[in-house]
């Protein structure tokens, strides 16, 4: 009986100490930022930023 109690306490302690892993990831987009096609580059950048924001909301 003591072995089961000790094992369950150890399991709960291990789960309590393990948190969500956080990492810094760099995301880049390649596109036109100047010139006649700059609007497409701005849209690509805004889309990437929105995707990151959406993923952050799902992770919480």
C-alpha cells in the first residue's frame, strides 16, 4: 500500500513541476518591401504576424 501511495505522490509531484515549454522562434517572410509590389510584401508580413498571434491564443 505504501508503494502505491509513494508512487502516486511522486507522479503528482513530477506533473506539478513540469510546465509548458516556451521557446523563442524566429519566423521570417521574404517578399517585396519597397517598389511597386510593396503592398504584397506588407500583406505577407501582416499575415505572418496574424498567424503567430492566432497560434499564441491556441497555446494558452
